[in-house]
C-alpha cells in the first residue's frame, strides 16, 4: 500500500480530470448523442411496458426461463419473427444527476488507484526514476484499456453497435492521455 502514499495526488487528480473530460464530452462535444434513437411508435411501446409495470432491471425479448423452452419451436418462431431486444428499465422520475456524477467520480478514482498500483509495481525496482514519457506510456495505455476494453463485450454479446464502442474508445483515448500526463507529471522523482 506504499504506492498510495506516493501516488495519492496523481490518483485523485487524474480521476477528477477524467471526470471533467467526460462531462465535457457529454455536455459540450455531445458525440454520443448520435448513438441513441427513438422508436417510431414510442408512445405505444411505453404504454405496453407500463401495463406490465416492470421493476428497474434488465429484460430480454423474447425471454425464456429454461433451455427446454428456449429450444422449442414456439420460442424459435418468436426469435425469427422478431423483434429481439435487451431492455434496461430505470427507476421512475428524473435522473438524480448528482448521485450519478458522484458514482462516476468514485469509479474514476478506483480506476486510477488500480492503474497506479500496476505502474508502481512496474517501476518500483527501477535503478533510476522513470522518465515522464515512460510513466506516460504505461499509465496512458492502462487508462485506455480500462476505459475501453470492458465495453467491448457489450458489442460482442449484446448487439451494442460497434460505432458506440468506437466512440467510447475515443473517450478512453482522451482519458488515457489525461491519466498518463498527470501521472508522468506528478510521479515521485
């Protein structure tokens, strides 16, 4: 845990800078707005969902509870007929942006903490202190991986459009650059 005592400032600052960059991406650049689409008959879909009153959570259409049903002719016909969907139902009411923003900041700090842990161990036995560029490369690459690779599975398994992952990878590249620059600048010498 010695790395925390040495790297607490770049951990906190890089997490905060990633938070600020993310906010700018969503509120100023708005390149993620193109990912989302409305349904032509969204009022009818909302009315249909409202009748079943689903609790917040993850849902799948068509849905089956067991393998036998999933392989039945009736279920396969539903799959072929479509539509197939994965649906996230959120709690009713306005989004609590303060809570979402706080959770996002904490997640950024957790990512920075784990990146710091790996970078610290990569350099702790070095004969000379690592250079700015050396720290920048290691931390920047890990930051990019943390913020981009986890969402790859959403495109592979859950039909999230690849364009969405590319946009997230662009975000992750900026986040990695910020993290690398912050750690390179503040790395103990």
